[in-house]
C-alpha cells in the first residue's frame, strides 16, 4: 500500500485505471480472499464461464461471430482480452444451478423427518459479466429473492458473490440490449466494471465491496484521455447493434393476440428442442424429483431445470395442457415478453440474443413479434 | 451460529413438516379422506387455513402433490384431505394407513371469498372430486350464523356409487343446505337428476341473481358450461369464483409449472374470480 495512500484509494462510482500487467494481481487477490473466480474461457468451441486462475485462461485474441442459429469462434486481429460478447452460459448457471438438492428426508423409526441440505458452494467472483447479464441477474433476483417466497440456494450464492462486469466494446448481430434498455453500458448491479483499452482497464467502482477490492489493487487515477478512449470503445458497441425489438405496448399486443396465426406458423419451424430456454439468462422453470437410497431410508429432493418446451411440463390429470408446439412456443414468448411484466414488474427479456444464436433453426423472437405487430388480429 | 441456521431452515420453502395419518375414511373405491396431524404440537396450534386453500403432501421417495384442505382442524381430528387415486403419488398414499408418517407443507393459495359473500345466497357447483375444496365451505356456512342467506349445492358425479361425502348429506340438508345431485349413469334406485351439472344451473330456482355468489370446482368443461348457464340467467361475472388446477411442483411461485397467462395458479389461485381469469381460461391449450 505504499504508493496508494488513503487519499488515492478509490471511492464509490469513481473510475481508476488498472494496467494490464497488473491484472493478474486482481485474479490472485480474489482467490486469496476465498472467491472461486469464474470468467470467460474457451471450451468446446465456445466462450463459456470457467475457472480463471491466470490471465492466460481468458480468451485473449478470440472473438465470436453470432447470427440466427450460428456461433463461431474466430481469431481477432488484435490481442483484446474481452473482445467478444455473450456465450451460451450466463450467471444463471451459478446462482440457479441446473441440478441441486433442495431438501432431504430421513426415516427416523416410524416417522419421516425433513432437513435442510446446506449448500456448501464457495463464494464466487464472476468476472466479465456483460450489461445484459447484469440486467438478467436483477430479473432473476425478483423471482428468487423478492417475491413472496425466496429460494435459499439462490439467495446465499447471490449474496456471497462478487461481480466484476466488463463493458461491451462490440456487439453481435443478435444483440438488442438497446431496445430493452439493459445495455450495452454497465450501469448498476456490479462491484467493479471494467472497460478494456489496449494497455489498461478503466475500473469503475459500483459498491463498497468493489471499493475495498480496488483499494488493494495498484490502480491510478484515470486521466481524461483514457476516459475519452473508454467512452469511444463503449460507443463502438452501441453503433454495432443492428437488431431491434419494438417494445411499445408489447405486453398488450401479445396477450391480445393469443390466437394469432403466427403461432401456428412458427410451430412449423420450432423443434421444441428447449435450447432457447436453457441459454436464456432469466428462464427459471424447474422440476423436482426424488433420489433415494436403495432401502428408501434417505431421500433427496433434487431440483433440475425444466422448460415450457418439454412436452410433459404441463402434465395434468393424465393429459397435457400444452400438447402442441404452437401452444408451447406461445407460452414461452408471451411469458418472456408479456406476462412476466404482470408477475415481476419487468420484462423477462434483456435482449442478450442468446435464444436467437442457439436456436438450431434460427428462430428470432424479434421477428416473431414484428410479424404479429404487422397483422394483429 | 444456531440462530442463523434455524433462520435458514424456516426460509427453505421445501421443508415440509412431519405428519401422521390419524384416520382414513374410504369414500368409495379409489377415493379416501386422510386426517393428518402434525407430529409437533406447536405446529398444530399455529396452523390455520381458509377454505379453498391447499397443502402439498409429500410421500418421501415417491413425490409431492397438491391436495385441497377439505375441513378438519390441525389441533383436533386433523386436517382432512380427500384424495383420488390418479398416478404415482396418490397410489402410494392409498397404500398408507392409520399411524403412517408423511410430510405436509402449506397452506397455499387463495381462498373462497366467504367474508365478502356472507350475506349472499351461495350456490356451490361441484363435479366429482371437485367437491373436496367445497366441503369446508359447506361446514363454514352451516356452522356460521347467517339466517338471511341460503346455501345451495349442485353436485354431479358419474354414478350414484361415487358421490363424495354422501354419508354427510343428510346432516347437511338437516342443517339447511339445499342439495341437488345429478349423475351421468343412474341405477334403478336413483331418484335424483340425470345429466350434466350445468343442467342443474339451468333449472335453478328461488335465487335472486343480484344477491348470489357461485363457487365452482370440477372439470373445466363442467365449469365452463355452468358459468355460461349462470351468465345467461343474469348472474354477473364478478359474482362467480372458480377453483383451477395446473401441474404444481413447488406451490410457492418458483417452479413455473402452474402458469395460466399471467397467473401463478399456486399463489394467485387456485380460487379466481371469474372475470379476472376468463380471458385466459377460454384460450385453448394456454
Ligand atoms: C390446487 C390443487 C388442489 C387439488 N386438490 C385435490 C384434492 O383435493 N383431491 C385430489 O384427489 N386431487 C387434488 N388435486 C389434484 C392432484 O394434485 C393430482 O391428482 C395429483 O397431483 C396426481 O398425482 P399422482 O402422482 O398420483 O399422479 P401422476 O399422474 O403420476 O402425476 C405425476 C405428477 O404430475 C403432477 N400432477 C398430475 N396431475 C396433477 C393435477 N391435477 N394437479 C397438479 N399436479 C398434477 C404432480 O406433480 C404429480 O405428482 C389438486 C390439484 C391442485 C393443483
Ligand atoms: S428471451 Fe432471448 S434475448 Fe431475451 S433474455 Fe432470453 S435468451 Fe436473451
Ligand atoms: S446484449 Fe448488449 S450487453 Fe449484452 S452482449 Fe450484447 S451488446 Fe453486450
């Protein structure tokens, strides 16, 4: 702390500079403080969240090319560390794990007793979270923490997590965060937010935890030139965005068009493969199943991701309510963009574009909405 | 540390309390009423419910299901749950008997608007097992002091052998309930109506439409046609309440299964005022 006396230690909403050569110190510091650091890393031909121990784990020099039904990794011409957008993973994987035990039951003589199963996942530091995903976290907070009942696993993981966001400096053809008012600039919901420049990062402090962390790093005051450069870099992302979703009156448009012929038309293309719901950072549906030992003395209730595209999701009294793909796609889209607003006071879509990229037949929700808007019934 | 741990336990919505089957009454083949008592006396005294609400019953190793509360007191005879054998969990429940242990969490969901309709003539319209969540309404209405308002039950079942709670009918009518039953398949001794429940709504007399309320529970087609009949006879949509069913895993608004349009049936329902849910109830496969 010699060169960083009290006066120069960062305060809330202050922006400082961290040289790239000192970035490893940030990663080390997080591990030292007991965080498991998860960030973008190349795996299986995509950029996904994985453990980051060294800066070499980051996708340096890589970028992604995304369009309806297509995702490709490509070498960049430069050596940017965060020169890509969102991949198939999102923070949802960590806060709302795809498979987890929620409660257990043990036979105790002739009685059954239920018990909590403590979630022992260590605290994580999520590195490289984009603006759309900060918004998605806030959307899921409403579902899992701020409704009448809350999910203890989500709450614990969420409250322990540290979030280091990274501002986008480019966008994919699938991105439409500007339509959803969620990005590309990271404006809240982070502890630190970085903008990448050729030799350094601007570091914006967003919380007391972020300030405490930044105080331990060899940051320096940001000069006006660096701030301007960062602004230009972020503007690139804004300028890159081509996709739009007209959200004007969207809730009513969809709920007043539940019998629109477009639902049947999209059903001829949709495979009901569930991909869009798996990659969507806000989708929260799940099912619980029983996992017991052989003599059924100890039983765990295991929650797994489920989705409205699974045929038996709406199983009832020996039948299925949403038997047709038409009604399953309609459920997904109207929930995401319309009834979510009634339920949680926000749209369920943050405009990350994942469902477009990862749809094997390239169905694009913005086009589906536009088609309904063109010819409302 | 311990205070923290117990706060976490109270927070976990999946933690169900141990209960025991205090009594089982077989209603007819495939349907039985279970009276459940909490193992922990403190739970029995703190537990309260309103007619129309439901519990999640958990048979460890098999699964958990939503079952309406059909009367009873947690601190006395136990909470009554009338269960029809349908599949996995209900079959396992059918194999359990007096003294057996299972787990229960609840109560969940909305209730019938008994206060709001205290002075109204109430018409209960039930089909089959749909009488289960209305039994507590019958009890509450007949027990309460409400001399000016009547209570009518229009009840339909497949045949006279599967009329739920028929051993209690005489007691109910003796205490003032107007009861009309109808069956699809009568046998030789049947003296009641024959045909679908909506026909009873068509033929209903002696109820002023302005001061009545309808509570319906049963198959959705039965409810749809009964509502249509009631509307045709001058009842307004705001005077009608329906109890709905959807697949339920969590009952606390977290699993997503029970959605019907913007509604989570587990929290906004199962009892809905008809005018609020009609736009979604009438859409096929929603
Ligand atoms: C609010 C509410 C109140 C209910 N009250 C009663 C009652 O008082 N008496 C009664 O007999 N039944 C009632 N039901 C229906 C009861 O929940 C189902 O019959 C039961 O879940 C079937 O479970 P199963 O495992 O035996 O059947 P399976 O066919 O093996 O079903 C598999 C699973 O699907 C789900 N499921 C299937 N059918 C239903 C259904 N109708 N509703 C919700 N989830 C379902 C359950 O998770 C069930 O475990 C009620 C349902 C709801 C939603
Ligand atoms: S619906 Fe599609 S674009 Fe919207 S948040 Fe989900 S995955 Fe992203
Ligand atoms: S949606 Fe916006 S914030 Fe998200 S990846 Fe795309 S440009 Fe970045």
